[in-house]
C-alpha cells in the first residue's frame, strides 16, 4: 500500500479530509517525499496494473481458444525430398514469399519451418465454431501503394475490396478517426469548408515543442493538448500499456491528421482483403 509514504494521508470523515489536505499543502518539495512517491508509482501505477491485467486476459483467451492447425500443403512422407537446398524459418509474409521466390524462380528445394502449427504467421485466420472467419492474432488489413506487390499476391488470391473506416466515440458523438475536417467541425461546432481553413484552425490549437522526442510531443505540436487528450492519450495507454510521454515519437507519427474530409484510415491505392482469407492465400503461395 501507500500508507507509509509521507505524502499519503488516510482521512476518516470530512474534517479529517480537510486537515489532511491542509497538511499535504504544507509539504516541501525538497524533503524527499516526492522521490518516494515517484518510486512507488513507478512500480504500482494504474498503467502497469492495466498492462498486467491485459496480459493475463490475453493468456486466458489463448488457453481457451480453439486453434486448428493448418499444415503447409506438402507431399506425403514418401514424396518428400531427402535433402533441401534452403531452409526458411518462419511461414509469415517474409518467410513464405522468400520460399516461393526461391522455389519458383531459382528452382530450389525449400523447407519451411515454423514454431506455430500453421502458416501465415500473425496474419493467420480461421473459421470459428460458428463458421465465421476470424483473425487469430488481431485484425490484419491489406493496403499498399505498390502495384508490383498487389499483382504478385494476386497470383494466390482473389480480392474483396475493403476500405477501413473508424469512428471514435467522444461524448454523445461519433466522429472520424484519424482526425479530419469533419472531426473538427463536429467537435467544435464549426463550418470549415476548405483545407486551408482546417489547417489554420489546427495550427491555432498546436503547442510548440522545442525538441520532438515522444509520441506526446508529436501530437501536441501538431494539434494541441485538447485533441491529444481526447483522441490519443487514453487509447495509446490502452494499446501499449504506457503513457504517450514514455513512447518514441515514431508510434503516433504513423497516425495522420488531415485537413480534408477523407474518412478512410488508410489512403493507399490498393486496399482489399483476400477473398478466402490470408491463410488460404499462404497455402496457395507455398503449394509447390
């Protein structure tokens, strides 16, 4: 508990609470109690507690989930080569594509191994007990600006067009995320009609940061503290188990702020999902 920290008071009743507040206000910031509080919170903060609870939940879900192994489409034991030219470790995107290229273009005999009982790595998807295709390790949404990548993967799958859109609940409103002109107009009851007007408004909210080091710095320097606290701070704590002020600037740099009304999460030229799922695409990729 916190009871042995000098700055902590336990009050029983109104008068005791007022007296405890008065006593706390008299504390000097130089007598060491603040360092003791920081040290205690570093090991017992709500962020760390939430992160530990989240890990326990994830472990419980994994133990109770039905994982149906998917074996790479290889020949029967008697048909397997006695030796291989290359062994690829990992059957995710990098490993499977490398194996396919070596086998098809270079004529190599390739052995693909993975510690998991299925192909597709973290993109692995499967039918659940209700017959619904789910992503075992969290959602994966395919998007790229490369025609070469899209055409290459199209050898192994048909596509279902999909553009990801996210709405954030702010009070009684649902507004687009990432922040765009529609988001700003809805939150602040404005009627900004051009990108220039939206850019000027966001610039007026931004707070200068001398040296941008953290994820908090990135957002505050772009849109100010109010929008940072509304959209980024709580969500980042939930996802990472850390405050944005503790995370590198690269984490939130990936989330854009727009001055137009494009409400898509991604703006890449090619956005789609494999028609029969990622696992089926990987099975076809490795079918030699």
